[in-house]
C-alpha cells in the first residue's frame, strides 16, 4: 500500500512525530511511505521518500497555518512530477485539511473549554499557544468528519472525541504510544551518584524529575513548585528538563522568588533525557491535560515511581501505591503525595519503580508496530 504521511516533525525525540517515526521504521518494508514534513529523520532512505515542506516552524500557530497552505502544494507537485497515486493520506490531528487517516493526540476543543482557565499564563508565548489550540479546535470537526479513520493514543482520548463529536465515534481506533523498553533501562555501568553530584545535588537528596518540551502551566509545574514550598523537607529537590530559553529563564526566576533557588535546577532542552531519569528518585507530572504522555512511559521504563495525576493514558496503567502516587491538580493534593513518597523508605520507593517498569512492558515498540500492522491490514 502507498501511504502519504503528513507530520510537522517526524523525528525520534518529538512526542507525536516520534510515534510516526517508529511506525515508519517498523513497517517500511511492508508498505511504501512518502513523508511530507517540515523536519524528518529518515530511518530507511532506501524505502521511505521524504518531501520537505518549508513551513515556518515557530510559533506553532504559524506552523499550523503555513503547513496547511504549503503541504497540499508540495503533495500535488510530487504526485504530478512522479506520476504517483496514494492509497492513504495520513496526518496528525487537524494539521491538514484533507486526508483519510488522522493520528490524533489531543482534543483541542475540550481543552479550550474545560482546562484553559485552570492554566492561565501571560505574555506573547502564552497567547500564541492559545491561538494554536484555537486554530486546531476550529478545524477538528471538519477534518474528523471527512477522514475515514481516526487513530488515538488512549481510551481517554477516545472517550473525549466520542463525546465532542458523537458521529465520529465509530471511526476511532486506539493504538497506545510506544516506549523503547531496552533503550530506557539503566545500564549497569551508569553512575547515578556522579551524575547527581555534577548537577549540584547531594547524596542524600530525594530528586524529582519534571520533563516537558514546553507548556509548563498545562503540565502542572506551578502547582508542583508551590507544593514544594509547603513541603518543609529540605532534602526534596527538583530537576526540570526541557523548555526553551525564555520559558526556562522565567521559571528560574519564579523558583527563586518562592525561595526554591537552591532546591530546583533547570537543565533546559536535552538531546538525551535518560541520564536525568536514571539519576532521579521519582518522576513528577501533575498535569491538567494529556492524551498519553510518552515521557511518563519512559520514566516508568527507567524504573522510576510516578507521582502523577490520573490523566488520559496514565490512568490506564498507574495504580496508587503499587507503581506510583496518584495526586490531583491542586497544591494540597500534590503536597500530600510528596509527603507520602518522602515517608517511604528506600526499599519501598525502589519497589514502586520496579513495578512501574513491569507495568509498561505492554507498551513496547513491537506491540505498537504490530497494532499499526493490523490497522493497515484491516
């Protein structure tokens, strides 16, 4: 089957694009793929064609608009030039006005209605993020109404889309996001104590890790910082990984203003987050809204207990007291979760992490590729 795949960034370390990338790598010898993207790391150039779409990458709202305008032009030019027809056109969410399959990882309409007021921010970057959500929400009904199938990452997102767009419910297939289990497992020769020391942490510190490319407000970082203020244990530290320069600088100032300057470290964007996960004691993500955060799977596969809210995807495998601590999005609940974790001895924390690693084995890349293989066969 010939499949045209439209994705902004089909690269391994992109949350959605990385899922597409793993599917392409796994099935490229069974189907003919042509990828139309602003950025693509081709895992198999001899089998996968790449058509570069010169969309403007920042801000996301402008990427949405320029990709909508340019991708169809590059698609039709490629078809005419190479005299090729495609059996399926597959895109991400409502990032393209035409297509047969939408690979959805967000319900923008529900997010704007139910969660926007809970993550109030300020500044131009915040307004541009809201504009991106608004543009997606305005096109969701049209795109989802026209496609033949919608693939979502979690049962939770399936419920949301079915409630928002009832006529689309029968089109939806769930394929859970994958995690590279072997890649995330901590190697025997890795020295976590040395890595912690290199980032200014002491041997007896209890280190939480928070990972996000951006959207700190939606992912609950402000509430996590306030909970740490209320948590009097000075051994509790936080490492924030990810985020662009201006966002990191702003939150570094916020942490200092709350008296957390010595307890919170900001590592910024990283090409490899594994050493940070391998050196932490727990993963924290008190997010307001997710579909199925890949980084939570990666943290669990690294053997970390999860301190998380019961959001889409996570609710499907996290069990309070077995492989993590489930909290709500308010500061008092997060603080109670932190206190509960701090009260555990080292052996109990280690058991939580071991159970988390066991729980995510079902989300392997092999299982993910097999689900896509079955989807295409159907």
